[in-house]
C-alpha cells in the first residue's frame, strides 16, 4: 500500500527560466492593483481592467457572435454568448460608471458578426455606447467591422504613457496593454490542475484576458509569449470572485 | 412447437462428422429457427459453440447459392456485428476454416475503422455474402446515400456479445440502426449471442424491438416469449398526415434459446495466513499465495480492476518470481503492438500468467487458460462470471477461479460473490433508457443517408427497446436540435443542418459539407484526452565518460519510443521529477511536449506514485452490496470467514454496532483534533462521492464547516473542527438534498461538465476533436466545452442536451439514481452511535483519509495554494 501513496508534495520545479522578482502589486479586496508606466491599474475578477485616474474601462477579445459564426458552419453552439458577455460588461459599466470604454480588438469573432447580431443584443450594446466615449481598437478578426455600431475606431490608443493595441508588439514595449493572445494560466496541486483565464504581466507591459463567453485561452507558458515577456511572467488569475497573482515558478505548460 | 427433427444438410453433417463432432441441440435449434425465418436470442456459456450456432443457418442458406460460382450477383446476406474490432477479425478467421473445408465459396469480409477506402468502396459496389463489422461502421453505412440498395437483401443480422452492447450508448445507436435496417430489409431475422444474463426477456426485447408485433407462443427449453403487453408505445399521430405503417420488425416467436449451462465453476476465496489489511487495494499480502496458484496452473489470467492495480500486481509478482515464470501484462493503456505481442505469446502457449484488466473480459480466446484469479473484489457477479468463463473453454469441465480480496471489507464482498456464483445468481441490470444525444446522432445520420419522413422515423425509433417510451414531443425536439441546435431563441433557423423538402416533407442534410462533418463524428465512444508516454533522451547525449556540457544549458529533450497512452488528467497532476509505474516499469516524469508525456526510466525509485485513483473503476453492484449488508447481520453465514475478519466484526459489535440489513449506521467521533462523521451505505464509490459533496454542503449550511470528505466503496467520511454528534441526521440525509443542493453543485461540477462534453460530441454540437482542441498547433484553443456548459446552463437550463447530460449523470460518474435509492432506503432507518474513538469499521476509512487528502471541488483552493507563494515573495 505504500506504493499507492503519492509522495509528499515537493516544491514545484521551475517550468521556465527563473524570473526576476515579481513586479510590485497589491491585493485590494477582490482586485489586484499594479502600476504600469505612470498609471495605477486595477485588474478586476471579471477580466476587465480599470484605470481609475482616467475613468477608463478596458476589455479585450469580446468575440461577439462566435456562436453564430460556428452555427454558420454547421456547429450549433448556444446563441447566448454575445448576450452573456454584454450582460457582464453592462454590470461593470453600471458599477464603475466609466467615462471611456475601450474594447481592445477582436470585439467580433469575424467581420460578419455585427450583421448577425440579434436585435436585442444590438440595442443593449448601443445603449452602452451612448452612455460613454466608446473606442473600438482594431483586431485581427474583425478589423473595423464594429464601426457601424457607433463609437470610434482606432488602430492604437494612447492614454498618458500607456499604449493600447490589439496585438502585442514583439520586443520590449513598456507601457503597452494588449490582448489577442487570450492568456490562460495552469497551476496544479492536490493531485489535479486548474486552468483559468488571467492577465499576464512582467511589470512593464500587460496582456488582457479574453472577455468573450466562448473565447478559449492560450497558456502563458506557450512560446508565443516568449518575445513579449523575456524575463518571465506573472499571471493574475481570474478566480471565482477575486484575482489571484501567481508567480512564474508555479505556472505549468499545457 | 414444430416436431420436425432438424437435420444438418450436406456438406455440413459430413463436416461435423469429419471433426468427430455432434451438433449440439442449441445449434440445431438455431438452424431450424433460421429455416423458419425466426429471430433468436441464444444464451450460452463460453465454449458452447455459440458463434458457430449463430452462423450455421446463414452458411446453410448460402451453400447452394455459393455453388452458382463466382459470377453470381453480389448480395449482402448476413451482417455480423461485434463490439470489438479485433473480434470481427478473429471471427472471420475462425469462420474461414469451415468455409474452406466444406468448399462453400462464401464471400466473407470484415469492415472496420482499419479497412482502407478502396476496399470500402469495393464492398459497397460488390457486397460480400457475410460482412463482419462494428456498430459504428453500421451507423456510417446508414448515413450513406445508397444504404437501402446495400441493405435490402439482408436476410440475417448476428449480434455478438449483445449483453455487453445493449446497456450502453453504443447499444442505443445500434438499436436505432437496426430499426432503420428493418425498413429496408423487413424480412431479416436477428440472432443475438449472449452470455448468461439476469434479465433474459429484457435482452430479447432489445434484440427484437419493443413494439414488435405481438409474439405468439412460448418457446421450448424454458425459453420465454418477450411480452409486448404494456409496452405498446402510446403513439399520437398527427391527423393531417397519412398514418405511417409501423416499422417492420423481425419475427421472433419464443425468441430465447438457452444452451445447457456448463459445469458448475469452482470458486475459491484466498484464505491467506498473512494479516489481511484493513484498507487498500493492492492485495500485496496475498501475492505469495497468488504466485503459488500461478505456479500450479498452466496459464492463469490475473484480473484486476484498474490499470494501477495491474501495474502493481505485475511488479509484485515479478519481485517474488524466483522461478522466472513468464508473466506478462495487458491493459488498455499499453501500446497496441505490445498488447498484440502478449496475445500472440498467450496463443503460442509461451506464458504462464497474464495480469490484465477488463481488456480481456470480452471476446477473443487466447490460449488455454485453466485458472482465473481475481485480485481485489469483483464488484459485481455478472462480471465475475464472465471472467471465470475465460478459464477452460470446455463445457464438461468446471472452470476454476480464485478470488484474492485486498482488505477486510473485500473479504466479505468476495465471499458474497462466491455464494452468488454458486447460487447461479447475477446482478440485475437496469433497463436502459436511450440517450437523447444518441437519438440526435441517429437523426442526423438518417438525413445524411436516405431522406426521412418524421412520422416514419418516429415509428421506427419507438419500435426499439431503449426508445419505446419516447414521447413524440421529445422526438420533435431532437429533430430541432439536429436542425438548428434546438434553442428557444430561434437564432439559427437560417443555418439549418437538415432541411425539409417542401413537397415530400422528407428531411435531408443541407449539403455535402454537413454530411461529411457528421460522418467524421459518428459513434458513441468519446475518449478522454490521452497523452502518449514516450521515453525521452537529451539531444546529442552520449554516454561518454567525463563529458560535461560546456554551457550550463541542458540540451533539449527528444521524444523516443512510445510505451503507451495515459489519461491527460493523470499527467496534469504530476510535477516533473515525480515517479510512477507504467507498462511494468518505474518511470520518472520529465515534462510534457504537446501530446507526449516524456519519461525516463527510474528503476529503484522509492514510493512511485501510480496512475489513476486507488479505488475500483466499477462501483460495487447494488445486488452484491445488498448481499454484503445481509451477511454482516447473519452470524451463521460468517462461519466460513477467516478468523481475523470474524474477530473484526465481533469487535465492531462490541464497540459500536452492526446495523441490520435495512439500516444505515452513522458514527460520529473525535480524532486528532478533528471531528468525524462516518456513514456506511455500501453503495459504491461513485454514489458515495456524490453523497459526500451534498452532505458537505448541508453541513456547511448547518455551521459545521466541514473540511473534507472521502468516499470508499463501502463508507463515506466527512470531517471538520466542530463536533458532529448533535446534527439532526434524519434531516441531513433527507432526500430533498437532490433538489437545490444538487442543482447548485452541478453548476460547477467538473464531472458534470465532462459528462455534458461527451453528450455534446455525440449529438454533433461539438466536433469530436474539439474538447481539448488545438494543442498541436500551439495556437489559441478555439473554445472549450466547459464554457458552453456554463452559458447554456445560465440561459437555457432545460435544453435537450442538458437533459441528456443529467440523465447520464444519473448513471455515470455521479450515480445519482443510486444516491436517490439510498436516501429512500435509509429514511427513518438511521442508527447513530456517538463514539469516543474510531470503530473497527471506521478504521479502514480513516486510513484512506490520510492517504488521499481532500476530495471534491477544490479548484479555488488549488489557486489559493499557488498564490501563497507570491505572497511570500512580495512580502
């Protein structure tokens, strides 16, 4: 029987090259606060970023109408993904009353998304757009498709020293906030593992989690992150009701 | 009944004689019934010439046709279906012998997933006389354009191992496919070949269809007629349409034929002198005795319940294998080539023992097995009988079996199983209600083949046993699920996968693309994500003395030889450096590369962790559990138990109590600063795990703050920091926990999500390769079934696929049906003992508690553990 006994937990070995010290950050209730450039960012458990000083709410990779994009090809995924993301977004807007809302690209799953949108979802989205300054950042999936719904379309957006764009630039880009990669973190313990969406940051730049209901994730240990975070990455993992920072050493590849 | 004396025609009679055989009564009975065009369920023990009996009528009919020479028309005469691909090949080989020796010129071919495309095309254009195939291939054929032409000449369908197929989702699909086939070949007869089962009539009904025209008469030899009364489906047809003729069904007067049972098997329970462990599943204490038994046998099959146990038993037997007996290992994770090698060695008589899992339960007979050893409790009688049947395929000699219990509760279970085998009793199977996901797949398959009329198809569907009670409204919802996803929000009406012809009202696939998509996804087997286990070595590494890498950088690992496959979830729980036993050796996990788990040999490593969980894969059967509860309360039946087990029960009586069979004992006691509540439902690990989750939730609400729980096959323990003795136990175990508590848990249960994912794949909502998805490309995972489950549950909780998943949860991972039955059973029958110490029955459970730690939904806790580290680093 001793053979059935799993050996006592040993310290996890590093999966990637040992990182420098994790960036300074603070756990504030359910949120995690960190400084990027000259701005204080608040990472919210919903997967959105709040810039309190600029009253700006940032979400990324909404992938509206992903369900209908699949239905078009014969896979009838539930047609509620757009509404589910909108409802979460609306709750955030009501709670935080932002002056600016930024959707950081891939707001629609494809260029045809806006045309397929159900009337009630379109009305809900437009009522939100009407309440604040709404910026669509161009994504690789949707380009300028969202333009027809109102709001402004930008390739990149500057807020103070921050640069907001959809695809992270290769090489160093201090102050950049990007999306596109759908970061996910995997940690294990107690004989099993958990995989969740996360913010990924090294203290100089940050990649946003996907906000869309059906958006999958790419593990932060994947090589795709190597040109962005040369010295390791800290994951701000989206827990059930709070954000949990997890250091490089604990992150597992898929 | 017919008084004709059945005579085997030539050249069959001569062939039997030339072999020195006399045809058996049940073989002749099948010939006679075949001549009359009657369907038959043949129930026969192993070694009774079952397969030959199934094929004889077809061969006799084909003999004169085949004499017409090679230019006779190609018509499919007999379709043979088996659950195992390997079995079709094996049966084809066995059948070729009589065909060749009698010079029958019968065309005989197999069709499986391995059959190359050009051969499939040829088979379609020029069908063989006899086609041996699997249920999945039958579904594929039905989903093809010219299915009717291909099947309309079929005279007989032979279904092998029907008892193993019928109670599964593959069985659902097969039953539906057979109903479709009956439309095209209305006169065909069916032959089901089955091992001994408890519910013969139920199986006959499955074979023939529930609403088949009333079957007259009662058959000979104890054969029972499936009774259609009370099973006539209540069909409401739309009045505006023509009433379709009910689906044709094979005739099957007195359909059951039973071969005489073989000699009574000799079953022994190992009565080892060694101390019988209180807990655990390795039976290591019994290995010397097992080894001695192997030594005395020619060839022993050593059955275990899990791959983990197989690995351990194999290691342990080799550790004491002083005579260097050839002992091999066989389980589902091993590389196919490795398994084939073991099978060939068995057949060649080169082995003395094979340690195996259920991979050798069914099908092919390799070699001359004369002893079956079951390590650990058998969990159910039917499986035990099946396994015992693997020994000695001669009817007149008894099979020999040895049961080796691995702990004290298992001694009771083995003893009860032994009694049941002697009494000729079997586990009662529950009648299976067909899955809605399988129904959806069938509907899509029909639309991809010959366009269907909804009324006709509904009549066909309810003519099958699994769907006999399907209401028309559910059928319509399933059609809608296939067409548009079946959502209340009619968002996808313009993307229909199947469309209705405005003139004929018949449904067909929208285009060739969706039909092709369907064919890629046929079947009810959804594998868990598997990783290849490969030996790794460093790039360019040479065992040169004194060679040191100049840079500190380790060279990259290169994946080498494949050892087999392992479930992804197991690897996910490992950290590089962990060791485990696999394929008979101790390995160290060094990392994962895409779909490979890289390992290096680690012979001599201490305490390797082991694949998979500690308990059994199959839960203790209800029937056997009931016998154990009774035995505990009847001192007379305990006389044959080993003294240490009798003493243990006596001690339990003195320190706590031994409950009556209809009662459930609950003990509460403090231990090591914690307070425990242990109950003993004897309902199997799955049901008790579900119970553990639900009871924990209730205790949380009662302010008891439980810290964890554990379920074994026999007991469930939950613990916390507060005393539990003052809880209202009747309220705690009230049946209403299956309401809101269950609902709340299902919302986040990973098991429920996994169940849903499988249903979604079978129903065609998610493509087969999707759930884990895109790992190989290294790009974004497209989506996961979990996200779909969350959204669907929130927005359309009564969606048909959620219903299907919930129905599966009732029987599968969560065993909800049994939890419900348990709660009803113990209502008002709870016996509580508030103790100062752990009781003798409780001790084994406590030992497991130390071993596995906290179970259940601990995701947030795992995240919090991971976070703790950064807390320190940040200070």
